[in-house]
């Protein structure tokens, strides 16, 4: 008879995700994980597999949550321009005002692991493509409503805005002047005006 698990797997996975998000894959030790998860190594291996499998599970959990958050954020305003403005300004404010410099877990993974690990290259690229689809869907809503010009190429602009998201998230790791990032966002958002 299989014994039931004596810990909450979802809670343990959330804890692992936080450690990986803070430290990255390579710098996170098994002791860091088991300590934060509140479980022993055998339990971790039985529930999640090895460190890389646990990392993948944490990344998948993050990307699902992040995708839902982005979609909700972009649907929160009837104005597409305002929705994108709020979204980007929120990302910048979170990094500069909270004093926590974690960035995006998926983008961190893209930088740390994707160049060397095909599995994570695919997973991070899939998330980029999902975000691009959400951005495109939002832009098309703006075109249909007449808020955005019909000459806007929603697909190309969505790719540009995802590239901006990735670029500023990575750049903010080095703490450039806030005005540097604000100027980049403001200029990129002018593309919504067809400029």
C-alpha cells in the first residue's frame, strides 16, 4: 500500500519556485530546496524527481500563473493603450519600488539555461510565443474598436512589445537609472499610435 504524502505538494512546489527564482538553477543547492520546502530529500525525489525535474515543474507553474496574470492585466482596461501602459509601468515600478530585483523567472531561465539546454530553450520560447499571442489578441481588440489604426501590424507589434518586455526585464538587473527605462517604455508605447 502506498503511503499518502505528508506534505502539500503545491505548497512545496511554490517554495521551490521561490528559491529558484531568487537564486537561479545553478546556485540553488538541494539543501536550499529541502529547507524551504520543509521536506527531506527522499520525499522531494519521490514527489518531483531530481533538481532539474523540480526546476521544470516550478517553471511550468510560474509560466501558467504569469500568463494568466498578463492576460488579466491586459483585459483590465477597455483602452488597449492604457492597458499596455499600465502593464509596462507596473513592471518597472515593481522592480524599482519594491527593492526586490528578481525579474521574471521565465526570462531569468531563458538567460541562464536556454543557451545550454534545449528543454529550457523550448519552454521559454513557448512562453514568449504565448505572450506574443496575448499581446496580438489585445492589439487586434484595439484595432477592431477603432482605438488603434488599421495600418498597425498587430503580429509584428506584439513581437516588438514582447522583445521590449524581455529587454527591460534583463536590463533592470543592472539597475540603470529609472529614467532610462521609463524613456524606453514611453518611446516603445508610441508605436501604439502608429508612429
